[in-house]
C-alpha cells in the first residue's frame, strides 16, 4: 500500500468514526432560558440520545450514568416487543414502544415499525435508544415540540407517546391514499407492480396494528401510576396519547379490512378474466379446427366427392365456410365466444 493510499484510508476511517460518534448526542434544557442546547458532558437533567450506537458508545454511556448495558441493548433488538422493565431498586425504568418508520426500496416504500427505548435513570438522566433515526425523536431535536424540557422526564415520556400515536395516524392516512392510487391504476390495467404495492401496504397495516396494540398495553400500565409518578398536567398528555392510539388502532383495522377485501376482489377479477381468456381461446381453437378437419379429409388418397369436378375446390371451400359459420353461431349462442 502506498503512502497516499494509507493517508486516504486513515482519513476515511476518521470520517467514519466521526460519523458514528455523531450518533451519540446529549441535550439539556437551560432552567432559566428554557432553551434546548446540545452539550458534551453528562449533566444531571440531560437527555442522552443514542441512534444505532457502537460498542464503545454503549460502554461509555453505561459507565458514565451507571446503568446496565442490557437496558440499551434491549432497544437495539429489532424484534423486541413493547414493554416496561425495571431494575430491582426501581431507580432505573425502561420503556420500549414501537415507532412507525418508512423503509425506502427500489420499487415501493415499506411501512414498518421498530423499537424505541426510553430509559429513566433515577432522577438524573433520560436516555432514548433506537436502531435508526425516526421522526418522533427528530421533532424533539429540531425543537418542534412545545413545553418540552429535558429534566421533566415524565412529561417527556408522555410527549413521545403522544407524538408517536400522531405519526401512526399520519402514516395510516398516507397508506390509505396510496391504496386509492393503486386501485385507480388497477381499474385500467392489471399491473404486477400495483398488486405488489397493495400487498406491501397490507403487510404494513399488519405491523402497525400489532405495534399499536402493544403500545396500548404500555400506556395503560403507565396510566395506573405505579411505574412513574403522574402529575395532573402530564396525565392529560398521556390520556390524549391513549385516545390517539385507540383511534389509530381502529383506523388500522378498518383500512386492513378494506385492503383485504380489495385484494380478494382483484384476485377474483384476475381469475375471472383468465377464465374468460381461456374460454375464448378454446372456442377459437374449435372454430379453426373445422376447416382444418375438412381439408384433412380431402387430402386423403381415397375416392372422395368432387375430386373429379372442375368446381370441386370451390365447393369444398364453401362447405368449410358454411360449417365454420355454423359452429361459430352455435358457440356464440351458448355464450362461448365474447
């Protein structure tokens, strides 16, 4: 390896490392100005946001704020279900909920969900952990949420739950619009691309419904007040989040039922169209077989009518035409020809 190649490799490696470290961010709300700012040190009352963290970042955070590594790793398991977990001393509480995301692909956008971990570390820190960036956390980072303060951990959890339910509703509306567009295209032509699009949307609705029901259990368990202390102002946010979540569940079930019915209807239409094509092709084959059969008879090396007649060829052609028309009329009468 040349010196130039080594230099490029080192620079590229530093860029990658820097990009990874950017996935660990610490935010804090100033008590006096109420402004959210990014900080570098682990300060009491701060919010620590981890997005697909490296092993070194996990160890750094856990050692700095004194929590188990498992609490962070749980949220990094793509198959992890929504739940609540606590340490034995009840000082550290883990909330895991499913958040909606859109995965980009070459053909269609895929609607799915992923786990989001929220860790209340005593009365000192609040940690969020996710596998990739998502709009729920980004809205807090971009300061789009009113009355958001990092040191008010209970309110922070409820605000995340409410915003998460709102995004479910927003994505469900997008799914409904995309379904209507696909149906409109399918009315004019049966394209595999649109059918695959409907199948992808149907899978997305299944993921959404399952995740919403799991999130509902987490919110109802939190509502009982045994996990975190409920304040009057914050309790209203949780109630609104539960209401939004229930509405999202109903919408997901309705859209799923509609889409299932639509897929069944198009399956029947495709099957019916195929039967019609096969029926037409069979009828055409029967019609074409008549002149072929007659010409085969008169091609035999045996004595046949009209073989010595000067108008024999014309007579055979007329007979073929008449029999073909007769067979066509009979098939048409029996609705065998469209």
